C-alpha cells in the first residue's frame, strides 16, 4: 500500500457521502455546553459516538470525570504499536456554542447538516465536530491502507467544555501528565488564513478580559442644573481608555505592549495577506500598530479592545448626568507579554495619568503559546502538507484567536501543530455556521498524508524525539 492510496481513500469518504453521513449524525447531538441540561448529551457524544469510532479503530479508551463541578467529562484513548515508535497526541472537543435556532436562515436547523452548494450548514460543522471528524476519517483511511497499522503510537483527548473555557482541562492534564505524554500534538481547530490556503499554526495568542469601573455617586442628576459641576463618569472613563489606546488602536500602556517580533516569526508572516475573502470585512490599513503589516498586527502583536461600554441608559437616555460607567476590555497578546501582572500595570498607568478613581477588575486570562517556526517538527509538517497539496502551506506562528493550547505546550510540554479545516468566513459561534465542502475534502487528504508520514520512518528522521511510553 502507498501514501497515494491512503489519500485517495480519505477523499473517497467525502466523495461517497460517508463523511457527510458521519458528520450529520454528530451534529445531531445538541451538545451546548453553556446549557446545564446538556450534560447527558455531552456524555452520550463521547460514549455513543466518539468511543464507538475509536473502538473500531483499535483504541483502548475510558471516560474521565471532570473535577470541575457540573462540567462535562473527558475521553482518553490509546493505540500503542511499539515502544520505539513516535507517540502523537491529538485533541478535539465535542461541545458547541448555543444553537440560536430561530436566527438561522430559512429552512436551516443548527442540528442538521444542510448542504447548499459548497456550504455545509450546522452547529459544530466548523467548530469542532467537522474538524475532528476529518481527522478520525483520515486515521481510518491510513489504517486501512497500511493493513491495520498506523506506524506510530496515538493518544486521544476529547473534552466537552471548550466553549465554556475548558473547565477541568488543566487539572486533568496535570493529573494525567504521564499518561498523556507524547512527542508532539497534532490537532485541528480554528480557521485557515483563507479558504484556498492550507495552513499550519503553532499556538495561539493569549487573552485576558478585565473591566474598568467608575462609581461617582448615587443616582443621576439633572444635566442642566448640575452639568459642569459634577464629574461625568462616561466622559472620565472614555478619556481613561483613550490614555491606554489611541484612536488608531496603538497601545499606549508600555507594559501591555509585546517584545519585538522575533526574526523567524516575522519571516513566517512575510507576504501573507489577511482578509479579502468573500463575506469578510475590509481591513482598515491605517488602524493598529504603525509600521506593521496586517498579518503582523493580528498574529505577532498585542491588541487592546473595548468589547462593551455603558453609562446611563443607552436604550432610553434621559437628561441626567449618570452616576457610574463601566467598560469591558480585552487584551489579546503574544508570547513575552507580562499579562499576569495586568492589574498592577493598568492600575499604575491610570494613577500616573490622573484616573485614580477608575477601578480595575481582572476577570480571566489564558496564556499565549508559540512554537519556534524553525522547530524540526514544524518543518516536517510543512513538507508533508506541501507534498499532499502541491502548494506551500501558510505558516502562522500562532493563531490570532485563543485555544487551550497552554495545557499541551506548558503542562504536557510538547510542540503543538494545528492543521485547521475551517476558514475565517465560517460564521463560527454565530447563526449559519458552516463548513466548506472543498476545504473538508482537502482536509481529509492533508490529514491522511500527515498520518501516513508519521508512520514512515524516513520522513521522521530529522523530526522525532525519543518516543514516550504509552
């Protein structure tokens, strides 16, 4: 059997309709992790769907209960073929965001896959059921082509709470550090740079959400009688924010700015175009950090965003000076940012700029991760993708968004390779979420080639580290 046969078999699962049938069944599970009543369906998705498939593929598996109260379980699976072989960890999540059923286009249900041209509509088609279904189907194609062998050891971790911040994931990975040890993570989530661009990304930007709060007094006061006499919290807070980020989006708080972009990262992003695809907004070329390309601004730099701002009663404003104001803020950041000290950094900045009365409340944060683009595993994966597709893939040092990648990079301590099968216009988390059929078919081919190459000792000669025990 050959690599080409494995790739053809994976594409054949798409062409025959078998992949669509599997994905349709999985989308039918209403696994909304934000809804408390979804607990039984989250568990059933793992036990009745994923575990069944993994059993057919020769894995040993078990459910791991979540140490976080009320959160859904995990599934851990193993397929061990030899102590001298490389060991790979893969990951997926079975939960989705709320369906928002009534907001989808006419005739489309979020809990059924509706094919309309190249678009496959359904909740989870892009995030993450479609993506992990592609990887499972590609594994089957390689197993069949190799006569029941992969040629490497594979460990699988599924969670059911990614859309609610992955409760319990850190604790489970800490507890199962030895059991989940591997040479590399290979998984799929997030979007490609564009629908026509096979992409490899190596981590994700971190994020930390925080609130700026200003309480001036109890109750509103007539703006005619008291205007100019009472401090307006909306005005003060707007100016406090303006002291932190200017009208072009440049961060003015030195402690929230990242270190200089490393040369390998800058080289990886050279020549990349962000946006420009149908349905996407036009990039504001004059917004963001001056001197950076759009790709550098979103993949290699920090951004400070105002997610919400409220003072008074926006729906029914009255002629009164409001008593308080607040803003929901977010910092997206790259490796090297002192994000864990954000509260004191912002506090010091506000005090120095005359806004001592503005309070700072940090809500949550997720670390940034990034593998060196020159890492041998990265170069191996790039060669595999190019061999399969006939074009050089896009290499992103990290995703612009955020994934729970720190558990793999920091807790489990392995390089992380993400091969996404979605695209930026997929309406992820929104009504009319969809997967593009041609991207899914190409994803099946890419992953079959990648899994085949993992089992080919020659292709791994310069990339593998000593295999870990199963």
